[in-house]
């Protein structure tokens, strides 16, 4: 029987339901107009033009369950990785735990003080300085001024924002805001720390620093951490338990490796499309965008199933207006676990610069020395003179098929032998 004193969070059959469709029109006068028309059985004078004709039916205020009877018990000292696809209910769950919103049904019992880092800037006052926001956030968490005074220098040093601590937060970049927010949340001694995907905004070195800090506070002080991320490498390095959400339900709760594999499996059928991957980047601010990627095997066939050691051609189609300069294309290769396995760059590794008239580019990989398993590529396009990248995570999803040894029948798989299949000859 579980010792109740060791339970940090107990979630009992909670659901969260939202109503779809327009709730209000922005002014009391228009809301009253719509209410009066509905009462008299007449058309809504504030309805969107052609709204009903386009949909073929009236807006019946349909309801959507973001969470559907979730039950979890989280013990003190647990580091929980919450993973799932976009729309699976991860952020909704964390908002309920943080008391930002209330469940439609069910009960949440929390034993301890919670600090949440859910969105960039949450809990910050833009007009106040970084210093003032440290004290504001500490007060919200229930700390006294003396307690915050004792932690202040440590918070600022960890955030590396000493020069900007007396600058209004409205002048901070998103990365600076995350640095300060995480430092406050991690150092003001909450019993439960909740971190949504905001760490993705920070740079790589700071993300590593944050993961190390979370490992330290959980190990040394038996604090509980809930961590949401699409970075499977971070989930595997940090978490001791994985929870996978799909369509508002928990489909797996257990060890991290199995959780990551479960997440990879539910993505497999939706993301792998027989070697052709199209992207809707119509809102991209860049003059040239990645529109489509196609994967070919050594026989020139379009496919998402590649034999180990076979050659591969990655073809990328671009869309957009002509450039005044050139651009560079890059890819990064990952296993389903989130391990970085390889890197390609048209400029850095092949001294190739693409010009303003080129709209289709190709990269040939002479041999793909990978074990059988699931892999994905992130694609990046950098336009000269631009500070940022057109960047698509998990752009290309493919499966490597093992070729059994002709004499022994041995099959090299990622789970049993690691990701890299090395050509070898023994004598």
C-alpha cells in the first residue's frame, strides 16, 4: 500500500472540456443583439459572413475533451517526462496542476508548493525590471523577502543576466526571459517544479545547464519535477518515468525507454508518407522556404524504408521569391530516442552555395550505416544575411531495414547493438 505522505500529486479521473465556436463578440451590445435574435428564433446579426453556408450546418457549440478521465499518482522525488503529439493534452494537464484552470470533472490533490514555467513571460510584469520580477515571483510562490534575499545572487548568477538585471523585462529577448524565469523557479525551493516546452527557446548550453539543475534539485532534495518536451534526448537524460498522452488519455505510464518508443510508434503512421513529405510554411517570414522533401533509395525508388548500408538521396523542393544572395541547406539525423547521429551541410561539408534561381537541391549519402530502427531528420535552410533559419523538426521520417547476414542470419538492430552499423572484416 502506498504511503500517502510520499505522494506529491494525486490525479483522480480528471477531465477538461472546452466549448468550440464563438463565445462572445467583444462588446456587451453585440452579445445582447445575438442573444435577443436567438431568443426570437432569428438569424444572428453578428454571425460571420457565409459562416453557416460554408459549414453546411449551424454552430451548435460543440464540445471538445482536451483531457478524458486521466488518473496518475506521482511520488515525491519523481522526475516525470510527459510526452505526446501536439494537441494530446500535455499543456492542458500542466495548467490544471498549476491551478491556472480548473478541471471539468475529477479531483487533483497536491502535497507541496508548486512553481510553474509554462510559457515565455508567464508571471512576469513587462514594465518591471528583472530584479523586481524576482521578488514578485518569489512572493507569488509564498517566499518571504528575507528568503528571496538569500537566494537572489544565486538566481542572477545562474541566469547569467547580471548586466541586465535592472533592465525592464519588456526589453528582454525570449531567451533572456526564459533564463530568468527558470532560475527563479528552480532556486526558490518549490516542492514541485513544472516545466513546459519553454526551454526549447534557450540556447543549447543553457538547456544542458537547466537539465543538470533539475537533476540536482530532484536528487538532493527529493523534489518532484514534471517536464514536457518534444526533445526525446532531454527526456531520456533527465526523467525517471515517462507518461505518454494521446487524444487526452494516458496510453502509457512507465519506464522512459518504453515511453519514448511508444511515442515514436504513434507518430510513425502519421508522419511517414512513403518517402514524400510536404510542408505548409505559408506564414514563413523567409524569402525562400522548404516546401517538400523526397527520399530515394539506392535503386532510385521513392520510399521511407531504407536497407542498412544502402545509398540514399534526399531531394528538397523550395518555394518563395528569388533571393538577392545565396543560401545553405543542412540536415541533422536523429534516432527515435532523440540521439543526434549525424549532420550534413551543403556549405560547411561540401563548399556548395545555392544561388537565387535554384529551387530543387539534392544530397547524396553514399551509404547509410544504421541499425534497423526508426529515424528522423530535421531540415534547416539558412538565407545569407538572415539571422534565423527556416527550420522543420522531424521533417523526414524513415525506417531502416536490417539485412540478415547471409551465413549467420544475424540482424543488427538499434535496440540490441546501438545505432551505427560498422562495416568490418575479421582476420
